[in-house]
């Protein structure tokens, strides 16, 4: 995959910035889940935003989960990301079809409806940090902006975009997150607000073929942009046959025996990447024989 993001600062550290290009990642998700155009846009935006949020974490094993639940027909989205650019996720109802919104765009807000966004940061403490905010638009970028400002008290601007080809494959995907750091001057704040007001949409920049460096140069070039590093981004799921067997073993001997008694191969599907794992009756018997299924 050629996807990546960059991490940068500007205005002598008063602005923290991230920008990403994620076309291959979003196309992988679209193909894996057979998502409709509006579901592709919704999931693609959250995958992109979460990848950049994951890069904000410092620990080697830190894990971010962003879950959106709404009363719209898509039901919700779940995405997880680490600090290395690995991201995975799924839509609750990937088949949802909706007409364009009043701006002629894919109606992500209509697909999600009214609901909440939950952000869980597992950073190795006894309990993970959990923040929750309402959906202000369901368009995801605005919702993440609201989350950062209200839950983390970090004034931010988030822009996310997914463009589709006529045959419903992903044409472009990416976005940016700009954040004001504590102590930012009024001059810098006003200057950034003025620049943001000139931006028509991040999809327009993506459609021009702008790389993450170009996007941040466009947004922050007047503020002394300094690129810190580049991180590959990819859709990566850690599911495996062994993990599936461990999950089955954890359900208990009684449930395992019921599956065995039915005498048929069962199929376990991974929510995140939609991989299918057939498990035979003989394999189920091995789980009980190994004593891995706890007594009930």
C-alpha cells in the first residue's frame, strides 16, 4: 500500500498537524466489506481520522477505538487504530443505500442519524480513558472536531474526505487534523481561522492530487511548517485461526458440546476484516480434549 500520513508542527509549536492519504486503505475496506458508496464514505472517513488520532498516542501497545452509534440506517461504525498507522474497522450495515444529500454529496450524516461518538484510549493504565460526545452532524469530521474541543479541551479542525469512482471504487481518500496547542497566540489563532475559512473542501485538494505534505503546505505554509515524520497507513487486522479457536474455547464446554452435537462445520467471521474461518467438528472436539474450554 502507498498510503501514509505525516506529523508536523507550525508556528513554532503553537500548531500540531496531521495529514493522511488513505485511498488504498479505504478501498481495502470497501472490498472486504462490500460497502455501498455511502457506507464506504462513512467508514473511510472514520478510518482516516482514527489513523491520525492513533498517531497521537505514545505507547508501543496503545490502542484507540472509535465507535459511532446512531439511529440512521447504517446503525454505526467501529474502528480501531494503533500508533503505527495500522487501522481496521467496519460498518454495522454496510449495504445501506441513500440518495445524495441536498448538496449532491453522499449522505453520511443521514446514514448515521442522531447518536453518540465514543472514543476509548487504552494506554496501559488500569482503566482505559473513555470520552463520549453527541453527534453534531454525523458527517464525522465535524463530530471529531467537536469531540476534541469538548472532551479533550483541544481546539481542533478536522477535515476528512472520500471520493468515489463511477464504478464505486475509491478514487481518493484522506484528510487532516489541525490542533491549537496551549499558549497559542491570538494572532496565530486568527490567522489559522482565516485560512480555514478559505478552504472549500479537503476533497478538492485530494482531487487535485495533493499529497499530505502538499495539503499541510497549503494550510500551514504561512506559519512555518515543519514536518516531523512520515508513517505508513494500512488496513491491518490481527485475526487468525488461532485467535478464533481461543475465542471459541472461551465460550465454555457446554456451548462447545452443543456445536459438536450438531455435527456440522461452523464458520466464524471476523467483524473487522470479514475473513471467514471454518472450524470443523474435529477441531471443536480438540478444544474440549485440550481442556481449553472451562467447565460450566
